C-alpha cells in the first residue's frame, strides 16, 4: 500500500516537463535531464491482440499485461543512474548512462551500461533458473529537423545471449500549443531481428501527448516486450497488434 501511495504521489507532483529529451516509445534517447532531476516511468503492454475478438477481450486487455516501472536520476549533467523492474521473467535492471553533445554538431550521443537479472523456466529441471548479464547500448539522436522531426538510433550488445541488435525510431510533431497540451507527436519504431531463433522484426507506432505535467504514449505494437534489449532480439508474436501505453513524469 505504501508503494502504491508513493507511485501516485510521484505521478501527481506539480512541475513542468521542460527538461525532457525528444524520443520514441522503447528506444533509449540521450538524456536531457539536468543535475538533480529525475524521471518516473510506467510501461504497460497488453498480451491480448486487438483483432477479430476485440469485443470479447476488450481490445486484448482482459488477457493480462507486461508491466514495467522505471526510475532514473541525473547525478551530474549528462550522467544518469537508473533502475527498472519488469513483470515478464521477474526481471530487474540496474544501470548508468552518460550523454554528450559534440560542439557544433547537431547530434547527441549516449552510452548505457546495464546489469540485468531475470528468471527463465528450464524444462530440463522443471524449475525457474536465475540468469544475469550485462547489456551495453549506444544511442544517437539528431536535433529536431525543422523543429519537428527527431530521428533516434540504438545499437546494443546483449552479453548473456551474445547478440548484437539495433533499433530505429522517428518522432514527428503534428500539433503544438493546444491549451493544456503542449504537443501531439506521431511516433514509429523498427527493430530488425538478428537472433538465430525463428523470431521476427519488432514494430510499433502510435502517438505521444505531452502536457505540462505528464507524457502519455498510446501504442500499437506487434508484441508485448519492454526495453530495447528484448526488442532487438525479435518477437515470436507477430500476428496481430497489441495495445500499450507509457506514462512519464519529471520530478
């Protein structure tokens, strides 16, 4: 109960999201947080498909969801510490990132190092096994082109599965200054799979609604995974789309 009250308090705290970096739904975008600022984020992806049985499953929401809660904090300009927890596989992540903008070049880059630990069912022993590893990620973001178009690129390496991966994203500002709404942004993402398993590419598209208090992402996705590490490995659930959302709050 105390944890729930803390989450509600963080989400309702007054403030303006002036320090947020432009980005997409799942890709990491180099941080714009100033020293002493932090972000609280909720990620939610329903397991059920938005398809033929929409009314029976209420857009797939009756079948459950993968949920993630994350927190990051800027200890120095460009240097963030972060922690996250995901429902799938009971995964926990602890990491740090450093962002840098070269002088005179309209690009911002960032290096992330994450330690992750999760549980995987082993059919040989008929039990859950704990697995852990390190994930390295390089992200690059261009400054908004024509003040509206922001491309984001991620390249990463999963130390446990010994796999390289990449992701591409684009955020396009459609409308601005609509009363309490700062911006409405169209977002698309693409993760080509490099896994040797029979997995397919990951796709997502939707809209972001930015207010002076929160960011709300409304997403259609071809899987229910969370985080660039999982999406770079590809998905086995490509038939049909799933609904999801993110909520972000600066403090």
